C-alpha cells in the first residue's frame, strides 16, 4: 500500500488547525500510520527542502519551518501521494481551490499550513528522514492489538 509524508507546518499548529487537517485525511479514508509533534533545527529543515536550496525564498522557508512545532505524519492508502496533494491544494493559497486545505485555511504562499510529498521518491526519502525508526513505530494499531488486555476488549467489542 502507498504511503506519503504529511506535515502540518508551524502556522497550522499555532492556529489550532491540527484536528481540522487530520480530520480531512481521516474522512477521505486514509490511515494514519505514524505521528509526532516536533520542532526541527536549521540543518534538518534544510535537508527536508534541499531540492529548493537554490530558490530565492529558501532562507525564509527554512526559518518558517523552524519557527515552532510541526506535526509530522505518515498517511497510507490507495494513491495517497497524489490524492493527498489534491486534498492539500495548490502551493499558492491564492490559487488553491475552495474545498482544499490551503484553499479553505490559508492566504499566503509563505504560510500555507501543510506539506505533502510530491512523488513516490520524495515520499520514501521524507518518511526515512522524519521517521528513521521505520517499522518499529509505523503500525500502531497492530501494536495496540498485541497488548493482551486491549486485544480482549477489541474481541468483545
Ligand atoms: P510543500 O508541500 O510544502 O513542499 O509545498 P509544494 O510542494 O506545494 O511547493 P514547493 O515544494 O514547490 O515549495 C515548498 C514550499 O516553499 C511551499 O509550500 C511554500 O511554503 C514555499 N514556496 C514555494 N514557492 C514560493 C514562492 O514563490 N515564494 C515563497 N515565499 N514561498 C514559496
Ligand atoms: Mg513540495
């Protein structure tokens, strides 16, 4: 099954949009596989956006991503990379369609609340960068079911 890396950027966290954004991916039918609230340093932010290092907005982008905690997530499901980008909307919120996350929740290209991987290659690289522990924490529901008293409860319910 396909997986993608999704990050709620510092403005999304500061504005109280975590639940709203997660809800859109859940309601679409995708499965949350890993999630962590974290603040990144300069070298980590530069690595994440290394493909954009020659752009004039690169320094501003890096300081934006470092400016507060972000929610890093792995989402799974059929075509989640491309469909996740559709849910997110165009890079510039001035052009994002209403109904998309950026179209509904953002105004400025430099404060566009969410990141999503743009290809299978970048999804793989970004998941490895943000979740280097990999499989050890990725399948959280299977982990829950392996705890005997919770597994009994799930069987009864
Ligand atoms: P991400 O999901 O964050 O990677 O956005 P994207 O894939 O839609 O766009 P891209 O990877 O090209 O750019 C990464 C981020 O850089 C964008 O989300 C913006 O926050 C920022 N960015 C891109 N283009 C511009 C620009 O022209 N000006 C400014 N100020 N920021 C930009
Ligand atoms: Mg991008």
